[in-house]
C-alpha cells in the first residue's frame, strides 16, 4: 500500500496554478482528494499551532473513508525545547503538556481511523546523544500508541538514527533534500510497519533563503525516476508507505506528487 500526497494543501499561491482560480479555502481539501486524486495528507500547520479538535473534525468530515492524515508535531514538542537561541526555552514539563494537548487535538482523526501517524521532525541542532535518544523514547510514550515517524535534519544521525528507531519500534522518515553539509542524505530505511519518504526539493540556498523560498523547487521526471526502485523496496518491507512532497511553493508539490504517482501506478 502506497499513499502519496503533499505537505499541506491550503496555500494561497496554489489557486490558479493547481486549484481553480477563485477556489474557496473551505473547498480545497475536497478538491485535493476528489479532483487531484490524493488519498493522504501531511498536516503541516500543526507545527506552528497546536491542532484543535474542532479543526481536525472539520477536516475529517471533508474526506472519504480510506483517506489518511499524518500530523506533523508542534514546534513546542520538537524544536523549541532544544533551541538555545530561545532565552526561556520550554522545559520538560511544558513539552509534556504540549504533547498532551496535541494528542487531544488530533483525537477526531483517530476516532474515524484516519490518523496514519504523527511525524516528529527534529531540527538540524538536534544532535545524537543520550538526552536526544531519551527524548524520542519519551515522545513515543506520550503519543499513547499513535504510530510515530521521526525525521532527522542533522546528518550526524545518518549512521545511527535508523538502528535506534528500529530498536524502539519507531518509523524512519527518509528524505530527499539539498546535498549540503549538516543536512541528511537520502537513506533508504524501514524501521517499523510504516515506510515514509519526504521530498523537500533541492534548493541549495536552503540555509540562506527565506522560509517561503526554501522549498521553491520543481523536480524533473529524471530526478523522480531515481526513486521508483527505492519506493518499491520500501513498500516491500512496510505494511504501508507514505510519500509526501513538501516543495509547496507555487504548487510544485502537487505537480511532482502526480508525476511520481503516474510513474509508480
């Protein structure tokens, strides 16, 4: 089972490019599933604000049976506790409270069997170490049985990350992103029942570009062809495979997701 989608869906600059011009925000998710043909969505706004039950229930009702959501963890769960630039960083107690609120907020998806997993994407300054490993294990406990997938951004995890996740029954997120120092290379691994592949684009100005421009990249067919065999191998090892495109600038994620979908199916 392979499910392909994009990292987010309600972008203003998608109207007139991949959505019809003038489409209403409230109609985008239905169009995403029914007209574009996607059966999975990676929810990204949950990184910036804790999800509410009302919002999650509303999104669930707009999708069909069999549609699945992966919800990205709130920054107060993955980034802020480790960001030394923050003068008053949230401590362990506050981070734990964020996990509890997060789990409560996404419950409507779980109730309808539409919660595929939670993705915890840790930042480039989250390096291997006893504290980091203990935090990941604690995160799994706080998610109370919800399937967990972890994405590392720091290349120091490239050799040991997959083994650690496998030992603890946690999914590994393979990434394609710019081949730059510190960033993760593509590592084809499956460490749980879930296979996961995330495409960020290859904008080499990653560290200097504004956030809105960081993911400004459109893959070519030849670039995506490199992943056909890895996708098949990952699918052979996992019960379910999620593939999401995060190069959302100007609808590139939709164009590439449909392109890869045609290649695979």
